[in-house]
């Protein structure tokens, strides 16, 4: 027994092999750049393992009296046209130097190349290898010069990236059709096109010891809550990870409640949705390499609001929003209610309906809970298979599979026709939620409520709802209550929760999210009054 226990114990690494295969850490290579060109090149080749995509071009301009230099860049990350035109041609062009320029060349060759030769605007001097490596793997071009204790970095970023296209996960009928891409500069530009204000501030940082992923915090100065902003910064700074490849990494690191099925951070690939959140005082977190931008803080009701809600009339938006809340509870509770009523509370059904349901269930070998569980798992498998299949056949296979399996299961006597209807309507209702992560919460809780209904009936469902409500009341998103503005109840914020009043009636920003000293948003009340006055003037002229 002791031998078996020792077999599964976690073995500690030996001291000699503890750091043998650690990933590269650029912070360790903080040596200053050498004046020896060959030594710098050899060190760079040693660090990168003589990478085949590391391009090194040696140059000896005629006007520099035999001074050698090397141009280094990563093929694929840097723009070849920029390197050829702004660096290579500029350096190799024959220059007729004046007396002043000759003195500058002999005195400080770095300043001469930076001021007189390179034609691009973004040229920096670096002193240490750690800074140089960060620039190199970000797409910059490095210029080493013999005899200089510094190197020049030239911004030549130019890898291939996807253009601005319509978002795939959050489509709208009316509204902008542009979505974020994987390029960070493009994403920040899309937001700046929406908010043309000098108060739109950005702060850069890098997260990930190996990937060094660029992350940008974007907010509206004066509107954002400074305490929330500081909390966002602190949580991002506390992240210690080797890699950040997608916004989901950061979302799991900085979210409030890790084991809650309800999301406490929103994500979107629509620039108009992110711009609207920034204008209300939220903080946007943009990550290089992903089209999904994070938004914090958020409340429960924010996940039922779509950007399209503010492009249509308020009356139809109110109807759709109430339908979204109803669909959320249907997708979470409908199978459990069917199980509870047919198993424990048959007296709640009309006699005719009860007789019809019992006739359908005659010959079904499984109880209602097992019947619902089989159908739910089958649909989840079909949905996941439809996502993974090629787009040309994915939707067709999932639809045909659902129809064929449902019909075959009913004819085989494994499930009842009513159960197929219940599961189908539940699945359709789950797609009504505009945010996918909130729909996932309903999918997970559905199975828990089915188990409670099978064991305790309606009493179990009500107990589960009470537990969920207590959990929601206790949740926070960066210090903001999750059920705000219902708990705590804020009357001024009820104009954009279950209903959406006209734009001219929404004078205030959400309380507790933005800056408490700047609650009033610019509304169209003034222009509406002017339009009324002009209409009265027009009517008087007609008379």
C-alpha cells in the first residue's frame, strides 16, 4: 500500500534540472549592447536559436568611411516595402556630406543615422538587449552599427491581417456592419472613429512572459469611475502567465467570481457596443490577436441589451427586451417544470391535457427526468457537432440530425412527442440571448433545475431559484452590485432595464458604474424643443 501511495506522489524536480527547460525570459537578457557588431549578431543568433526567419543584412555605406552596420528583422512580421524604401535605400544612397554633417557623423553616428538618413518617423534608440528583443519580435527592424554602444529600432510593422468585416457572433438588422479584427491598432482606430474626443484615453501594457501580448485599457476621462479604473489596472498588473493568446485568458484572471456560472465581464466584437459602454463610464480592455474586446464593470441586465436596441423605436425594443428575459427563464426552467408537473403535480394540468400526455408516455421505458436528460444531451451533441463541422454542411447536418433523431426516437417509443417539443422550444429560446456567455449560464443551470425537479418537484425548483437569487445578489463586478439597479433599487436607472424609454428621456448615466460626479449625459432635449418651436413657427406662417 505504501508503495502504491509513493507511486502517485508528485515528484519534486531535482535541483540540477529545475531550470533546465524554462522558456525564454527577455528580462534576463538585460546586458548592454556591445560596440562590437559581430558580437551583437552572434548573441542575437544564439538567443533565437539561429531562426530561419531572422533576416540579417550587412551594409557598408560609402560615405561612412568603412563603418559597417547590419539590418535585422523577422520575416513575416516586418513590412518588406518599408524596409527597402525607408531603410535600405536611405542608407545606401550616396550622400554628399557638408562639413557640419561630417563632424556629426564622426562624433555621433547614431544621431546622424537617426536624423539624416532614416526616413520613417518612429525611430528609437535602445541600450539593452531586453528592449531590443521586445522591439524585434513586435515587428520592428533593428540597425546595429560598428563602434556604437546603442542600436536603432525602426517601426516596420506589417504582417498580414484580416480586414474589417461584419461580426459573426453579434449580427444586427439595423446598425453598423463593422467588427473588430485581430489587429490591435485597427481595433483602437474603430473606437476612435466612434468617439472623437481628447478625453478618450488609452494605457498600454504587456502581459505574458513569453508572448508579451499587448493590452490596451481604453476609457473616457471624467466619465469613468476612478476607483473602478484603478481596480482594473491592479488586476491586470497582478496577472502572471507565460502566454495570453485570447481575451478569455484575461477574463478568467480578472473576473470576480471564478466558480459562478454568471459572467461578470462582458465581451463584444462590435465597436459601437464598446463605444456605448465607454460613454456610460465602463472600461474597455483590448487584447492584441483577438477580435473580442472585454468590458467592465457589467450588471446582469447588461447581458440582455443589444446595440441594436438603441437604433430602433423604443416601443418595439421594449417588447423585444421583455421577450429576451422571458426566453432566458424558459430556456432555464421549461424542462424542469415539465418534469415536476408530470411527475409530482399532475393535478395542476387540465384533465384533457393530462390524458393526452399520459397517452403519449404510455410505453416509454424511462421516467421524465431520464427522458429529458437524453434529449438535452443529444441536442447539445448536435449543436457542438454543427459548430465543428465544415460550414457548407454543418447547419444542414445539425437540422437533419435533430429532425431524424427526434422522429426516430418518438417512433421507437424512447421519448414522448411532448418531450421533443419541450426540448426544441427550450433550445430555440436559448439562442434569443444577445450575449453567448449568459446563454451558457442558462444551459448549465438547466441541468441542475432538472435534477431538483426530479427529486423535489416544484419545491425543488423554487428552492433552486431562491439559491440563484441569493447568489446573484451577492455577486459584484469590480465593486458594482450585479443586480443593480434593482438591488440596490435606483429609480433613475429604471429607464433602460426591462423597458427602454425614448432617448430624450434618458438624461442620466447609470449610477455606480461611471463617475458619480458626472451623472448627466448629453441628451437631445434642447434640439427637440427647437424642433417644436420651428414647427409652431411653420404652422403660424401657414395660417
